[in-house]
């Protein structure tokens, strides 16, 4: 079982460049989310989706866009990369909203913006 | 917004000793979840607690949900090197669509 797959695993961007972090899950989960992890700050929610066609902002959405055209995929777009976006990004999915379901995380994307 | 805090931020433990990490929420939670992240890895779900005062055990790990459903604890007995990692608690916001994580407790084990 693949679970949650993130690509790429590592990426270096120059300031001002744009890119898309890919996330796909094969568990037919309705709920998907993106987190960033910075040293000493835990996991902070960027955007989330409760189903295809529905997205909403989390705690730190500025500089990021998401879309959910299918149940399986939830890409995260960096519009104009900034050094402050250097972080480890995790995509997660769960069967339903967090009130009742464990989250499955991808392996992460380590992004460096120079 | 909801805040979830964990203490301590770091825990240095001698192999074989016990320790406890604590999680406190600014709001009442419908449930609390715990995750473990090994160094260089991704968070992995450990357990979910739902009921007030609930206690669950997984081998050497004991999880507790407070009576007021605003705090939780994780107690590890006879720490082993395999316990190394960061332990996160997480709780859903009242509306239920956002999962807020604590800052984590990073556990280092001295052999």
C-alpha cells in the first residue's frame, strides 16, 4: 500500500521562483491537509480540504495556494518562493475530519529557498 | 485561535528510566491524538483518546486524557533507545476541520 506519496523529497529554489509540491493518496480519504514543520515550532497547518472541490485556509496560508480537483490529489503551490518558506512540508490525509480519524502523513518534502 | 502546548520541549532520559510529557490545550477538546516522529522521518499516529479521564496503554506507553478534556499526558516506562524521537499531541478545533499540533517533546535517550 502506497498510502500518502509526496514528491519531490528535496528541492532547492531561488527566491521568486514558483513550484508545486505534489501529494497523492490511494486510501480514498476525504480529508487532506498540508503542514510545514520548522525547528521548535511543531507542525503548522497551511491549507486543508474536506473533499474534492473544497479547500480552506489553515494557520499559515500566506504565499501558498491549493486546489483539490480529485479525491486523490492535493497539490501545494508556492507562488513566489521566499527564504522564510524554507521548511519541511508534510501532506496528510484522513478518512474524515480530525474529530474522529487518525492522520496518515507522507514522507515530507525538504524545501530550501536561497 | 486554539493553542496546544507541550512541555518539556526536550527530554534527556537515561536508558531504563521513566519520563512523562505533558500536553495542554487552551480550549476543551473533543479528542486528543498522539504522534511520534523519528529523526528524519514523518509523524506516525500512536493513539486517540476521546473520553474524559480516559487512560490507554501501549506496551510501555501510557496515555491519559484529563478530566476537563483540556490536557493529556504520555508516560513512558523503562525508556529504550527505540523511544528516541519527537512526540506530538494534536487536537481538533471546535468546528472539527483543523487539527492543531503542539510543539512536540524531543526525546533523547542516553545509553
